[in-house]
C-alpha cells in the first residue's frame, strides 16, 4: 500500500497512500485564551522520550496523556474533547479502523469499519450503541447516507484491503491483503439495492489496472462520483442507477495539474447554488482540487503540510480529516488533525493542530499538535455543529466527539 512517490514511514494498508454563532464572543475569547495556555503547559510537559501507543497507554495520542475535556481549535471553531464517546466493549463490538462516519435522517451516527465481525456500528449522539451488523464489506472504507424520495439509503465503499483470516500475527505488514474493491447501495437496514464492480467491465480500465475505491459522493440530481484513490486515481461519474457517464484524473496526464495522487475523498460543494462543483482530495499532493460537475479542472485549494481527505459541508464551511502532517520532509506518524475552511476556502481552525497562519495571503504549512489524534480518517457534523472523528491505525479506537463551545 506504499506510495513510492512519497517519503513515508507508513506501510500499512487502509489509510496509506496508493502508488503512484451560538456562543457569545466573550465566551469564545475566554475559551480560546484558556486553550492557548493549556496547550502551552501541555507541550512544556511532554518528554522527549514519549512514544505513541505504548502498550499500557494504547488509547492515548502521542502526547502520552488523555486530552479528554480539553478545549481545542481556533477562533470561532473551538471544541471540548469527549475522548471516551462511543467507546464500546471490543470483545463484543470490535473495530479495526473507524473508517467512515455519516448521519442519517434520524440523527443516528453510522460508522463503517473494516472489522471482520461487524462493518456497521450505529450510535446515538450520546455515544450509546444502537446496532451493529454486517460482514459483507471486508474493506469498508467510506459510508454516505443519501435521502431519496423520503427514504434513507446507505452507500458503502469497499476499498479492497481485507484482513487476512490466516494472518500469522497482528503486525500491520502481515495483517492485510489486497483485492479489487466495489461500491454497494443498501437500504438503511442493510438490504442490497445494487453493486458497482471493477471498471474493466465498462471498458474504461484494462485488466491490469487496479480498482480500489476510497470515497463516493451523491450529487443533488442523484449522480454518483467515486474516487479510486488506492487504485488508479481516477474519479468515475455514474448516474443514480450506477450507469457509467465519464471519468477523469489518473496520474499520467500531459498537464500535471490534471493528475490526482491518492485521491482519497470527494464532495459536492453546493454552498453557492448557482455554482455547484466538486471538491476532490489529491491527498498525496496536500491539495483539494476543484472540478465542474462534468470533470473540468477549475483550480486547487493548497493545504500545505496536510495529507487531507474529502470535504464534509455544513453551512458556509467545510471540514476535512487530515491523516498525517508533513513534518521534516515526510509523512509523520500519529500526526492527524481536522481542518476547517470558510466559504472563501480559507482555513479558519485546525482542531488537534496548530493555528492556521497566512503570510501575504499564502497559507503556511500546517501540522498536528500531537495532543489529540493519531490518524484522522473521517469526520461528520451534527445539527449542533459537534464533530465526530474516526481514525485509521489508532489501535482499534472508537470515534471521538468534539463538542462545539
């Protein structure tokens, strides 16, 4: 699962790159000051010898202490960390990676995990377990909920990285094998509607081309856009019935600006109803790329230092998970955070990371503060603007809730 084009210490599968204003201002100002002081004290106390995931502290971030109850984020987007939200009995409801999160019409948080016991874990907003089911999607990587004609449907993206039931041990390098991925549409209770398989059946891929999709978004007209981020780095456009329309991207374009590198996530930007377009992460380039709904490249949102996933929209802002920070010329382990951008696509807050800084209009490299997260893989936002964060390669940790303050 290594990307030979990137200097990375990670060789594990599912999160790794592919080849190739409700609270008054005074309260927020006070919390911001407290958070800044708290962060300084915490950083001052970190030992140079602290290590992430020591066996006796395997649920903790690299700082080696629990961030539960701390205030993180910047400006108007600050959050109280509920580190224990969603924690369950791993012997009864295990997770391998908390890969995908979405919220249905009833306000339930639906998580997709690549556990070989259950692919879907359903919570209420308080973190109470409501249901867990499914083993048909062993590479479960992303989940989206679509409300169609008064009914919710689940779209699940299986990326093709599968736990080896004959694995000799639980070391990451021995734990997984690669197969082709697929897309499935389900009713909200898990009944299959249809699947979309390898694009070779459409004549747009050759048999030797990998297909390991990583994300999907549903357009207002019902069309689907799928990112093949662990495969051949194309975006594939289907209609609402799964019929092929077009594709673009890849890694061998004459104009490098048209290339995608580990295209990990995708979303439809409807913040301006008169200018709807796609935002597609090119994670290996620390960039989100803008495209028309027909696949014409419109420009880039550069996010230096952040190996960023796909956008999740709420109001005038969008939120994106960052799996790694780019530090000392490489992808640093256990260095994830969440980044939040405004309607002008400027970063306004980095919960779990350092404050965003612009110099002469240019965003400066961003990075983790090592205090909260390991590898942020997904985020969703509820109606109260609380965030729920799932992680890859975080010692089978359950999602974390960030409560808006």
